[in-house]
C-alpha cells in the first residue's frame, strides 16, 4: 500500500505569515499533487510535479508555490497567507503517467486556518 | 474547462438498502477514480477504472468514457459506509478533475 505522509496535520497561521506544508511519499512515485478541498467543491488542483525538480501550475496556483527537491518530497508554500487560503489540503502521489493507468494515493490532509 | 457533475450531493440510506452515485463529464475522460473520505478526513481509494466495471464487496463501479459518466453502486449499506464520496476524472497525463462529492449517511 502506498504511503503518503503529510505534515503538519493541523496548522493555524496569521495573515501575512509564511506557511509550508510538507508531503512525503515512500513508494517512488513520479507524480505528486497538491489539492485543496472546500465545502461544496471537489478537490481543486493547486500544483503538481512529475518528478524531482519539476513543478507545474494546476488550476488554482495563485498565492501558492511548490517545491519538489526530491522524488519523495513535495512541499506547498504560502509566502503570504490569507484567510481565503483556510482550507483542507491534500497531497497525493501517482504511480504512472502517459497512457498507463494511474492510481492516486492521498495523504491524510492538513487542515490550515489562517486568522 | 473540464467539468464533473456529481449527484446526488447528499444521500441518506437505511442499513441494508442500496443506491447509486453518479458522475457526468462534460468531455471524454481517460479514466475515473472513486474515493471515500472517512470520518478522520482521509481519502480512501475505492476504484480506478479506465473502462468497464469493477466490483469489490458491496461496491460496484462502472465507467463509460463514450457516454461520459461513471457510477458507484452501494448495496446492503452499513453504518461504516457513511462519509463523503468523490469521483475524480482523469483528463490528461497529470490532471484529475474532482466532483463536488456526495455526503452519504447510513441510518440504523
């Protein structure tokens, strides 16, 4: 079973502060994703990566940066947190790209509150 | 952009009964994945389908890319099935679009 670990599990930040959400996967998956989930919305893609050193913008990248320093780690960075970024954030990894089947494996989520 | 319409948004079932969740897609999708968000907030993989149907215990899912829909059938619902169910459609090599979720409550 794929293991995706997010930290912290919960975070309270102040407006204008810097927040870093971390994600680690131990299954050597190439693809990693950051989503946020808000009531009434499905998970929305913020940034993704298809390997170490790569980051790509998703559907709602504004206000977020991402970093993929290694195959295992993918971070989401809020340089200047705002209350609108209060949400639950999910990291996922995927085991294939291209035409091959891919299953997403999710972390347990990080609940971020920006005051 | 690519859209996923998931229905119903909420559902109550008595134990032992069943129902179906559905996701309609505005474009042809490459595959679909179904998840359940449990009481701890974790997203649990249920199915990944590139075509056809899959069954696992009391759950069965179907995906028809040509007709642009996927379904998740739950039979003999149990209390532990309660949670929010999401479908996610794979639109490209690295992109999934999620439905808004179905909140399922199973009642004793």
